[in-house]
């Protein structure tokens, strides 16, 4: 029985890494095709290479520790104005978010979790100048989080987030315009939240606040991204304790 388990383990590990690489490639390819900007295409192509190389390195060197996974959810986003604009009434909009994450244990309670997400942000606005407008900003987001397990299934976390603008649009009643070149390419954000996990499933609730002016008319108004993000994730790999236990069991059987 022990020999059969050892023979199956490399196959399962191969398919896990293969599935991880394929899913990452699908996500980044989707993002890649959504942007018409040549400079963003070059940057995203470089990110694809980095992500795939990183997945191989983690798979070979940290297969007993790192947990790979995928997540999806919703953003409830809006703009925070720098000042109170009397003629602008801001509202929130819903957007989707999905992507992959890698959970790296530093200790029994502390984890570092980089994520690679396609994230839809923006806001709704009413103005005497604009009428009703919906701003839709699509980003490739890279949060880097530090998580602390308060108890076994509950964690709190905080971190930074680098948002790369893919495409920006504004939708009015009778037309939709592309305003990608009017909005900053990057937004550096801060994020904090709370999460819970049950076996391989995870649930996260976080707040995100940008630090860059993302207004389509920067000379006239100043707006910052902000959002509440809710996601559900699924881990593909065992956590460190289970992997260590499995390794010890195999040695004992031998």
C-alpha cells in the first residue's frame, strides 16, 4: 500500500502544478486581450512569464508549504473625492474580481499571500455637467498581504496593492466612451480585511483604498478608488501541517 501511495503522489503533484499554470495563463490571457494599449500588453506579457516561473519555483522548492488557489467575488466600488464637490453626487457600482493566490507560511500563525487578480472598479456619478455617468475601470491587481491567524479558522490581514490599469470607460445614457488615456496607468492602494477558512475553502472580506488620483479630468476633479471586496477561494494544495503529517506517515510506512 505504501508503494502505491508513493507512485501516485508525483502524478497528483504534476497535475496540480499543470492545472495551476494553465489557470494562471487563462486569467492573464483574458486580461491581455482586454487591453488595446501596447505598453500594457508588454507589461502583462512580462507578468505572465514571472507568474509561470514563480509557480514552477514554488512547486519545486515549497511544495510541502505553499498553498495555491483560485478565488472569485465582487467589488462594491466608488470614488472618494479629495474635497466636497457641490455639483457632483457619487454612488457605488458592482464589479467582478477573480484570479489566483499563493499562501506562504512564515510561522504557524503568520502567512504571506500574494494575489493576481482581474478587478473591476469604478463608480457612478451625477453632475450638472455629466448627467448620469458610470465609470468602469478594469485593473490587473497584485495585492501582497500579511495574514495572522487569530484562531484556527479566523484570520486578519493587511497589505499593499498595485493596480495596473487595463481599460477605462465611461458610460452615459446614449454612448460609451473609452477614457483609458485620461486615467493614470497605476494606482497604489492599501487594503485590510478579515477572512475565514473551512478545509480548502476560504472567504475574505476586505476594504481597499487607493492613493492616486484616478479622475478622468485630473485638472478639474480629484478622486481616489475605494472598494469593499468579497471573495470565495479554493485551495488546490495541502497546507503545511497536513503535508508534513503525510510525509511523516510515508516515512513510517517505509
